[in-house]
C-alpha cells in the first residue's frame, strides 16, 4: 500500500522559514495532518492530530486518527466505508511539504510517514547556521515558577536538597530553553519557632552583643544542635526561646538583627554550593510570605473553607484522613499556611501559569492538600489540563551501597560539599594517572576534573526516573563506560577532536558544504538529531529529566554506529560527515547544558 507522496491538488504548501522557531518535528507533522483532517472530515473540527514515532519497518512517524474518526462518523451516512478509506484520504489530503518523502497506509488506517532525507539534512544544516535555539519546542505556558532546592536555615544541605537542586535546575533550564519565563524560587525555611532557641543561644554565647562572625558561630549545624539540646533539657531556656519567637515575630529590633545574622551565615554556606553546581536561584524564603498569611486565610475563610477543629483552624479535604492545619492551636502559622500564601502570591502577584514544586515524595500529601484547597477556593481550575496549574515534582531517596538511606559511617547525614570534593578529586586522580598534568595547564586540569566530577554526580541522579530511589556510587558514576556522564563527556570530546584533527574550518563548511544522508547510519543519526526538540518537549510536559538523559545516551550510541561504518576524515563524503559530527556535538552540548553539565572539549 506504500506509494510516493504526491501533494493533493487543492492543498496549499506550508513553507517553513529558516530562522524562525518551527516547533518540534512532531508539531510540524501535526500541523500538516491538522490541515489534512480538516480537509478530510470538515464536520469533526475539534479532532487533534495524533502523531507518534513508529516502528522503523513502516516509516518514521505515524498518524493514528483514522480509527477513532471512523467510530465517530460510522453509521452517519459518511462517504467513507471504513478506517482504511479515512487513512487513504488523510494521506491524499496532506498539504504539499518538503518534509515528507512517502506515505503508506497500514492496518486500520494508520498513515505511515517516511521523512525526506534531503529535508532532514537541510533542517540540520539550517540549525547549524541559525543556532539550536530555532529547535526549541513551543510550550503552552509563558511564565512559570519553579520552587526548588529550598534548604532550611541553620541546617546542613544534604543529599535530598541535592536532588531538589539539580532536578529543579534542569527543569528550569529546559523551560527557559523553550522560551518560558522562569522564576527560579528558593523557598528557604527561614521562619518558624526554631529561631527562638537559635536566637536565645546566640545571645547567651555573645551576651554583650558582639557581632557574631561566621567563625564565631562556627558550624551552624552544630550550633543548631547545641541550642536544640538546651531547648529539650532546660525548661528555663525553653521558656526564654518561646518568648524570643514572640519578640521576633513582633519585630523587636534586637531579635530581627539576630535572625538576619543567622540567615546570612546560612545563606553564605549554601551559596557556595550553588556556585559550584552552577545553579542560580532567587530567594523568597518562608518569611517573605508571612505578612500575606492573614489576608490569604481571610479569603479562604470567606469561601467557607476554614473550620475550627480541636482548637486549631483547618481545611477539610475530601478523601484525606487528616485535615490541612492552617492555624495551630497556639495561634501560630505553619508550613501549610505559608504555602497557601506563597501559592496565592505566585498566582496573583507573579501571574505564574505553571507553579512547580520539587521536593521528596514524602511531601506529596502536603502539596495535594494545598492544591486541592486552592481549587476549592477557585484559584485554580478544577481540571488538571487547564492553566494556571500546579505540579508536585516528587523524587525518591538516595541510597548507600548497603541499600539503606545514604549516610556516612558516622551515621551523620552526608554533606553535599564533601560529595562534590570527592567526585572532583577522584576525577583529578584519574586524569593525572593518564598523564594529563603534563599535557595540560593546571587550570585545564582543575576545570576538567570539576566538569566531569560534578557532571557525574548530576547525571547519575538525573538519568533515573526521579520517583525511584537510586544508589549513590562513585565507582558507578565515574565509570567511563556505560550510561554515565564520564562516558558521554568523553564521547563529545572525541567528536571535537575528530573535527579539530581534520584541519577544516567548520564555519566555512557550514556555509559552503552540504549534508547528505545516503548511508542508513547517517540517516538514522540525522533523524535522531532532529528529534531533540520533541524530547525536550516531553521532558518539560511530564517534568521528567531522565527522558533527556536517555535521548543523549541514544544519540551517542547512534553516533558510534555511524562512526564505525562511515569513514569521516579523508573520505569523499568528508564535508557532509564533518558537518554531521558538528551537529552531533552541538546537540550533545545543548543536552549537557540543559542537564547543568559543563562539556569538555578534550580528553
Ligand atoms: N524547606 C523544605 C524542606 O527542606 C522544602 C520547601 C519546599 N517548598 C515549598 N514551597 N514548601 O523540606
């Protein structure tokens, strides 16, 4: 049933401008099939084209609308006698397009599309000239808030915060690449009753009000522990700490100053980690939303959502055993009241259309209740596929090699900075062993060790479906074979070295050369490159970074296959193949960039 594709007479051609964002391959095909659907069955105007990659035996992509259209028009006197006939018509009514080489009908009206090699080649070439930004997917949202990292003041950042930081950063990078305006929000735990004991402890250590420097407070976590111990064992101290909370919340100067000081020291600690990870965030901590809580609760109250229960004020949520407490028995606000105020602020002041929260799965219940409350209040539409919307991006635990929750030998939580240090020094040792310290400058050695070491930690986390627990293993993540950042970074560096060694001026080749995809491995690599945008789109819509990792790994596999069958340097196809190498390197670099990994150019 396969035939060459001839454009239908009346359909007009859709021209695709080189420098404009054309959307993903799937979106471009959907556009063509949308036209065809309208021409084929004009009475079913609300039908969306269903396009999916298909079994390579039949083609590259498939349009799956015929069957469901048939069930709609069957028995209504339609001119079509079955899904097969609808498939035929869909194929015939496709507007002329350079994208498509041929169409075939299979099974109950599937329209299989074979893309044109020349079009694939030209699209890649255009991308090389106009930049990979022209391949960004188009998303429905314009502005998003991503709430991620969000450590708690005076407590060490641990591996849980590492997950939130790198997953959130990747999601932000992917949405930003897709032209969404992203607010990268650090919702730090900088407010709450624990500050009473911290401040009192600070006053006791510095009774004369000396300015406590970072050094004087020393390890903030130890400081936290010491004050907690006093709080639990000394009733006089406990009483003073509770009064301190009141003074702090009442805005008493001395207390505000102490609070600011403690926050500052904490902030300097985690800023260092962000700098090393290359992650940028804007802090609006819990304290920021505190002034909004009373009026936001008043709004919810007016909607009749807040009730009195056992001395607390709560919101009952259908299907949940416990209500969402918004004012505690003692009259204080809590995590939930802050989150309701923050959500209100993000919707009304920041006009966010998509608000994404990245925390461990343990907080799912909390967010479900907050989101439901917002729906009940009419802040969010009841349907999940409408905007504005909220999403909780949950993630699993990091396990040690013993299969238990990741801890160091002393059973303390693992400090993030120690992990980064170790990854870097292990990488450096390997590079030195390979004689790189003689070949490279000291700076190059440092930078490569950092790029590979930190990249390895990030990739080992991101490559798993975020909901599953994963085992933290330096040996595994630093292996230069298999699905690791080390392997991928080296693969990229090798491509760069092939290009360098060819001695050709790539900028010149981009303008004067042409890509041809005559060998099947060239075509497979070319098509895979072109699918980059729809993978980013899928990773964005489903908030799953592992989808991009999988793509990157497959890209490197496709490249290896191509490189093993197609000679590059010195062949008569050299120009075309060098351009294909360059396009692979460009897409790999964009993947690294989206995953927050710094590429290396030599190994
Ligand atoms: N500080 C919290 C924690 O460490 C995470 C905050 C997440 N964001 C939010 N809006 N509740 O568990």
